[in-house]
C-alpha cells in the first residue's frame, strides 16, 4: 500500500511540474515587400504612375498592416498615403496593393523635385517586424 501511495505521489508531482505556465511561442512574420511599379526612372508632371506592391510573410503568417506613401524628399510633404485603413489582415500571408496616382500640380506634385515612394509592412503592433522599402524618383516639367 505504501508503494502505491508513493507511486501516486510521484506521478502527481510529475504532472504538477509538467503543467507549469508555458510561454506562448513568439510569432515570426519575416515580412517582405516588393515594389513591382513604379520604378526609379524619372517621371514628368501629369504622368500617371501605376502602383503595385506585393507584401508577403515568408512564414505564412497573416499580413497585418501595410502602408504606401509618396512624399517630397526635400520638404517631407506627403501627397499620397494609402490604404486609408492600414489593417488589411490578409490571412493568406500574401497581399498585393494596386492603385494609380497622377503626378499633377493639383495633387501637390511639383516639377524639378525629388520624390520617394515608401512601402511599409508590419505585424500586430506598430513597428513589429516592420519592413520598409523606398523607391526614389525625380519629376520633370
């Protein structure tokens, strides 16, 4: 009987220690963003640029947040900032953003200036595994 009680005590101790607070595994998104267009070639005022960016998680985790913006390098004046809701939460692990934008004076784009198209992807919280790609271009009259 002592042996049975002793074995029961041993099994209970093993069970209790094996059920400790396990830390949740840290997700790894391993994000990338590839700018398919536009390229860094010079542009002209009133050109329409096609924007196409592939955002992807190499580990197959969801693409949570994305942002695409165009700004003047000298003044940091932003003329494009999309999507309006950065939280896309694409469960497939791949998200393609497409749009077009006219480089016009009406849209705030000035000739003889340098511009930057910046793409960004990140996880749950701002800055989490953030990846930024930038494509510079010059606008002529």
